[in-house]
C-alpha cells in the first residue's frame, strides 16, 4: 500500500568528530503540504537536510521516499529519487541564461549531440509559466534579474528534476515583503501539484503564514511535530529553546533616562544614493532605520562609519563635527559598525574566535609596546566568551566552525568591546535563531543603558517596533518620516516606506 508520506526519516543519526549533530531524528512529510522545520542554530536542521538530499550519509537510521526505503549515494542520486533542495546561498551562474542555469549539465541535445536550443527554450518556458513568468525570455542572463527572480530560477532548477519533495532553506533571507508574498504564492503552486515542501526559516511569523505542519529540533534531537493551526508562537519558542522566553525585546528601564544628543546627521548626501538625510540619536537611545530594500539605509550607515564617502552635509558626535574618511578613523573617534554580512564583511572566518574578538582594537592589547600581548588577548577573549555566552570549546576554535548564532555573538562582542559612543548595527539578527536573537537584544539594550547611542538597521518590523525608541523610515535614499515607536504600527511604517503617506515627523 502506498505510504501517506512523501518522505520519512526514521532514527537518523549523524556524528562528526566530537559532535553528534543528529541523534535519532524522525521526520514525516506528507505530499502536497508545506512542512516547516525549526530549531535554534546548531539544532541539526542543516545536517538533516544535507542528509536527506544525499550530501551526507547517515550513520544510523533510514530514509523512505513514498514508503520505499532508499539509500542516496550522491546529491544527483537523491534528485533522481525525488528530492530537490534550494540552498540559502544561490548556486546560479550569473553569466549564463535562465535556461542554461535551469538545465545546467543536462541540456537537451539533438541527434548529432548539439544542444537543442528550441527544446531547451520550450522546457524552460513551460517551467516559467508555472510561476506566471511567461513574459521572461529563457535566454535572459541571470545577472540581469532581480534577486527574487533569481531565486525562482533556483527553484525551477530544482523542480526540473520533477521532485516529490522540495527543500527550501531560509528562502526569504534577502527578499522584500512583496517578494515574500510572491514566493509564498509560488510555493502554494507547487503544493497544489502534489509536491511536498520542507520549509526552513528563523522567521517564526512565516511558519504561520505558509506552513501546514511543523517539526521542532533541539540539540540534534526530535522534540515534537504539530499541525500549525493548533499551536502559537510561544509553543514554538519554548520547544525550540527548552525554556520560556518572556518579553523577547525587553524594554528600556524607566530609570535609564535618555541623555543629550550623542550623534547628529545634517543633510547627508551622496549623488544617486541618498540625499538630505538628517536625524539624531541620543545617549541611551535605540533609533531604528526601516525601509524597503534599496532605500539607502545601509549606505547611510556605512557612510557614517567612513566605509563609503559622504559628499554633502555634516555629522556631529557629542556636539563636535566629525568626518571619518575610513573605518579606522571612525573607530578611533568611537563609532562602530556591525555589518549585515558577517561572513564576507564582518568576520575573519579562518581565524580563531580570539583573533576576531580583538581584531578591531589591537592597539589596546600592546600595553605600550609595539607587539600584541597574547596573554591580554587571551584574557579578553575568554571573558567575552563567558559574558556573551558564545558556545565554543575554546578561544582558539576557528570562527567558521561556530553556528550562525554564535558567529553573530562574536561579531557583537567584537564591536561592543570597543566601547563605542555610537554603534551602527545592520541586520543584527539575520539568520540566527530565536534564542540567539533574544540574547543579542539584551546586549543592545545593555549597551544603550550604558550611555551609547545605537543605530539599528533592520528589515524585521517586529524587531524595529520591539527595540526602537524612534523609527526613521527611508524611501529612495531620503528620510520619509520619523515615528515614535510607542505609537508606530507595521502598517504605518510600510505605508511611509512605500510612499503611500507623506512625511510623518516627530516634533
């Protein structure tokens, strides 16, 4: 009798040197459903998906597709047996066309062995039509497509193998609200055809928007599964972290009064990027910057940090005019910047945790000599590991071996460690689990309580509304409005960001 499950994992165990990543994990996914997989960083989600897609081989347990036991010898073998996967990092070749990417290394050929381009175009057009993208020319180069459409191409590449199960790993990490809606519509198109989708995301609100069923992992073990309609976010969080998190975002202690204006921007501009940008951040205040992708938030933050030029306007730090022309100059005057891209711009992945924690203020560890004192860096690193609850065996572990949440805590510790007057944090919780998010929020509030000004750039509106004292909304490189978070709503922020309403400013 045919199984009711498109995919089953039974008792999957996978061990790496010194780490049991999966310990008897079960997963059951029905055809035509969206099955969410959630857990903290290090819970085993990625290891399980890599095992189900043929990249890893399980040490114990079995995998069944359509009720039949299978053994995957490679990712290609898993694809042939009905498992497709779309990774968070796109694997497309930008200089090739849509069609060439979708059917890479398996283009249809004619009788004499040449690529049959009419057939290639026809097959690609049929796939594009599934997602109502008939107007796209299959010969369009991928590099000319917006990110959301590139992601569709990645999905088409996976479903061109006719999978019964499609795994989507953090598919919305770089998408706008409208693009996420399009993605969800496309996912429902796939499930209507009977394809099962395994959906991995740290954004818990997405689970309730798109998923039918959810499985929760913790510390490499299966915790439970449930129908999404029968649970709430508190259920997810408490089962993911093994404890109840109360008041995720915290709040400023009423006794911690805001100080004087610590940083002020007046009419900052750079041609074609941003113009007339003005705002203030007081000591002890968290000011969030919201807006659609491309609104100019990150560019303004990087300009304040000296990583990009400012062509007009002026900046004041504690009432004194400043104009850092490099990150080194910015750090010297007390401005820090936590990058949105920890892997390529924030951390030295091949270096140790210790080396990363001290990298941006090495002069502090010379003790008057021209050489770095290893004992000082070691003591500093060990204290940071303890204070920031960084899960690592020791300070010499390469930072690339840490989970995403712990990498982010290393980055936060590195920048908070310079004792900044102004700290710019760009997407500080992107790609980290709910437990790590809560800890990072505590760190930011503690920093502000100590008198620092915090400039928060975030695409997560719940984060913006939960953390900020005020919200600067940007649109097309300009400030569209400034809101008090006590009265701001998601709808109000989105309306300003989209230009649906005009300048709402605090007096």
